[in-house]
C-alpha cells in the first residue's frame, strides 16, 4: 500500500461516517491528514507534486517528525489513509481540507494562485453538500470570496476557515494539543467543521470565516511583533556598546511586566509572511506597525552583515566562512531552511566576498540540503570550523549550546570571529583561545558605541 494506485477495501470505507480529502500535503497537510486518520476517519491525501506524493507513500513515509511518520504508516496499514495522484468525484459526502502554500509576492501582495487552483480542482469534482475547509493562512475575506465562486458555479457547498496553528517541529502533536479554531461562511458550514475536527480535541467556533482568518493572522503577527521588539532593543545595544541579555535579565527580575523574547532572527516560512498577509487586509493608515515588523528582519540582517564584513575586511583572502546551523530554527529541531537568516547572510557574503570558501554544517539537515544552498557540506561542526576565519552560529539547536568553544577556537584560524545570532553559545567570553573573538547578537562590544 505504497503507491498512487493503491486501492482501499470497501469495508474499510464504511467504518467511518466522516471522510476527508486533504489537498496540498506538505508538512501541514500531512499532519492534519495523519491526525484525522489516527482518530478513525478515512482520509485521502492529494498533492500535485509527485515528489511529495512519493514521500507520503514511501515505506517508511519521509517526515522530519517521527511521530507523524509513524501515524501515517499506521493509518495506511489500517486502510484509513491513501495517497492519490488526482482528485475524482466521490460517492459519499466529502470534506476537502485545503493546505496549499499561500505566499506573498516580492512587493508584499498575496499570491492566491495556488489556493485558487486547488479550489478550482475541487469544484470540478465536488457534489452538493460537500465541504471545503481552508487551512492555509489567507487574508481576511478570502474564504467568503471562494464561497462566492462555488455559488457562481451553482454548487451548494459548505465553506469554512479552519487554520493550522502548529509550530515547526511539533506539527503533528499540535493537532491534538492546540484548540482547533473554525469559522464558517454560514451556520451549516460551521457545524460540519466542528463535527470533522472534534475527534482531535477542543474546537472553538468564532462565529464567522472572517473572525477565524483574523485569529490566525493575529496570533502569528503578535508573535512576530514580540520578536521584532526584542530585536529592536538588541540592535540598540549593538550600537550603544550594551549587553541586551544582561539588561533583560536584570530588568525582568521579579518584575512580571517586562518579559521580552530572547533576541534573534525570526526566520521560517510563516511569521514574516503572515504579517504581510494581515497588512494586505489592513487599510494603509492602520498598517504602520505591521510594515515596521516586516522590515525588522531585513534591518537585523543588514546590521549583522555589516559586522561580518568589517571582520572579513581584516582577513587575508580567500577567507573560509563556516555556517553552523542553517535550518531556520533548532528548537524544536526542524530540517526546513525556508526563511533562514543564516542562509540570507551566506548569500550576501557570497555576493560581497566571491573568493571566499563557504562551508556548512547543520544538526538536522542533510548534505544534499547544504549543497543545494551552494555551501560545501561538512561532516561535523568541528570540521566546518576547522581553519575558518568566520563562523556564524545560525540557529538555536541544543547541540550548539553544548559546544566546546575553546576546542573550536583552537582549530579555527587565528583571530577568527565566532558570531552567534541567537545567544546559544554560552557562557559568553569576548576572547577565546587562539585570539578568536566571540560575539553574540545584542551584546555590543565596549568602545563600539556610536555617538
């Protein structure tokens, strides 16, 4: 049972009154499909990318989260889950869950092409009383716009917005522990959504599709804003020769009204994008904060790049640059480099220092991923830093926190710079053996204050 042509026993189909077809089966789509199947529903997974379908149908299925892979395998074995290479009309009421990408353009506008294409494909096979649940993050008003499209085709379908609110690295587990928000275009759609997602745990009906769309955008925008605020304060400390970590610790001691996030780039595919999606739903006069949050990451990368360039300007060419950790985050560990600040820095360094040798190592990502990013893969952190003039610690994976900095400094080039974007390489010491400088973002060095 590991190919697009697999067949499902008719008796198995009759076990569950609820059936779902997931359209778009990246991490989010696979997670909700596996979660529903693990609760006894019959689930069909469809993605227009054959590579994705092969990963889903493989033995074992390929996922970074072991519990999700196990759930997919168990559901397939129990004949509650199948992978198909096309959508077709079903002989029973079906719930379509749309989990396609919803990117923004370079100018910050919502690119609706993927979700529009998915809904069009569903309309071609849908029957009256089928349901379409949008799980992809979208601007406010998108679900109702899609409902109007189905009505214009004469189809009586139930549309609702049912956002995913999981975090990378815990996508499958969060399907059960995080309450499911739903918002129907009408009461009948809401009732269908509640019934479908109830087996996973708590379901909260917000009373309308627009409220559910806003809730998802608000959650991610709030989180992105908190990161941006912490990073803004860290950038102040960088330019004033102050230590943001020491200031945060002292100011927050027995003072609950001050509890900022640890500084560091945001990264990932969701938070920066979702801020822009909310901005696309907001009148220009109300979007000043959102635009500032969106620009924060760019400004942070530019500030760090200036410091790295200043160091490299003192080194003999060709410099050796090590990127240690380029998945966009390390806690929870992921093998996803979308929105990686470390890779953004690497691309800039390659453009400004074309003779430099860029090598990479990551605790979770494969050598092929590293090669795809145009870095030379290394077998270990020690090998990556060996002889390096600059080492960028690019995420907060726990293995970096356990690093023997003294040992790494002894194999680096004399006078190298270790630049830590997330403050994971502690304890902080400005100078390490072999004349290596140790810098953590937000710890401005004495004497660097800009007047």
